[in-house]
C-alpha cells in the first residue's frame, strides 16, 4: 500500500480521478490503546463498523483480542486473519447453519439471543450427537432506550427487562456462563444512556433471580463530528463502572463493551474531486452509494476541508453535494462548509469515514472505490487528545 503525508500530497502528487481512501493505522492503534487502558473491562471490536482486514490487523497489533462478529462471513473473515482471536457472535437472530459452523468450525463459544426460539436454535446447533454443548457463553439482549443516541437501535432486537425472567432462567440452564447485553444506539451523546440501560439490567437480574457472569454494555461510544461533540469518553467509562459495580452479579463477573465507531471512525477519510459546481451544490465523485451513505440517508455531517496547494482566502459558505450516480437520491444536504471559491477540479477531504464508510460502499452505476493510501498525518478530529499539524486543516486540542 502506498504512503503519503496527507491528502494534499495525494492530490498534488497523483491528481486522482477516483475517490482515494486515506487510512491512518496510527489513529486506530491510539483508539484501541485508549479503550484497553481506560475501559474497566474487556473491549471487543464490532467488525460491522469497518471489516477492512488491514484495520482488523491494526487493532489486533494494538492489543484488541476480542471481536464482535454479526454474520458467518464476519466469523470467517476474522478467523482467517486471526486464528487465536476470541470471536463473539452477537447478532441476536442467526441462521442455524451459521451457528453450527461458527461453533464447530471456528471455535466460537459466545452467542447472543433475545428469545426462547433463538435459545433452542443455539442449543440444537451447538450439540454433538444430541449432547448439549457445555462451554457456551450466552448473552440475553435486553431492549433499552436509544433516546440519548443519534441513531436508534431500540426497535429490532431485545427483550424488555420486565419480561425477561423466563428467558434468563432458561438461558442460565443452557449456558456455562450467562450474560446480559444491550445496545444504547449509535453515537450516544450522553453517559446517561448507559446508566439508564444498566438500571434495566438490574431490573432483569432481580426479576429472574439468576447469577450473571457477563455484562456487555455493547457499543454506542461516540466519535466527534460537526455539531456532535460529546463529553470525553472517560466520563462514559466512569458512569458504566459505577453502575456495574452496583449490580447484583457474580463476584467473578466480567464487564464487556463492543466499540465499533469509536475504534474505527478516525482510521479513514476520503479524498474526492469536484466534477462540477452549480451555485451552492457541488457534484463530487463519491456519494450515497459509496462512502457517504450516512451523509445521504441519515443526514450525517462529516468534517470537510478543501485540499488545494495554495490555500483559499475566500470566506466559507455552506454547500450540498451530489454524488456521481444518475440517481436523485445520491444527494448529501450537509451543510458542508467550504471556501466560496471552490470549483470543478478542486479536491475535498471528507473526514471521520473509518466507521461505516467503506463498509457501506457499493458499485452502483459503475462507480467504485479508487486507491487506498496510508496517510501519516492526523485525522480531521479526534476524541483521543491529538493536535493536527498539517497545513490543510486544523484540529482542536482535547
């Protein structure tokens, strides 16, 4: 993989005609070390956020040994890359064949579930010659509020805490280790989200009267985007630790978390070219069917910077983007603040796309990703206390 100092070096040195993904392994390493050193339990990477093999290896090299996999394809991917990693199949609804392959072929021993039907499926798929597996860690997923988060995950999965007693007791009988897990939603903007969810965990444990060995607080840990600047992650960890310590759980119980966005967002940005300008709309060569799915479909505002050898002195103004396909839905409203003199042929770096950027990319209309280049500069913003030194953009101290 090629290396360059920053987006400006790529733009001026190569003048790319396709989007270029800029990856920063050092940023992923820093995020991983932060969680490993400060979160009061086990941190596992949620692979769905970015399944790049290079990123997965970078996180492993930083010390991440546990991975949250949500499909048999992710199981195969991570097991093929990391033969000794701990894989946890945390999708609450899985095909029986996927469970069987994960358990028997890939040494997966941890599964999540949210119904008696799913429990029966797991027990059946992991049995050998009609003898039930005796080494399962089974995590019952509770439904908790996503009120504090930018993207809800409260509808599709989970059982209400006050309705979970029967499922918890049945799972306790089938599991070597019983866990409770939840997900507060993506980009949780307040630590209170975890305090409230852990109160639901308490309700479930007391109602079922079971011994719990694992509490998994899931993902949702936020990154920094324009208009979304949460408090420091330390505050989240402190709230989680206090609430966890107060739970009626086994003295040897474990605390887990599943960061996806928080470990991957700063890993990548994308360099795009302006193909045309019409008033306050820029036509760029990446979009809703590429790495900017979230910008189009959930109005996510990513940081942007014009990349030009001689910096613009023009005032900034608000722009919207059209992507390269023929589809009207390929539209990113923004607003994205850029110099008012930006024009066709200029390049823009779109930051914080390590989470769900490459993961959501398609080849619709024939527009695909271009090269991937390692960038040695810092990401466009950071939750981990860094200062940007590149002349193309400025990063605050945190």
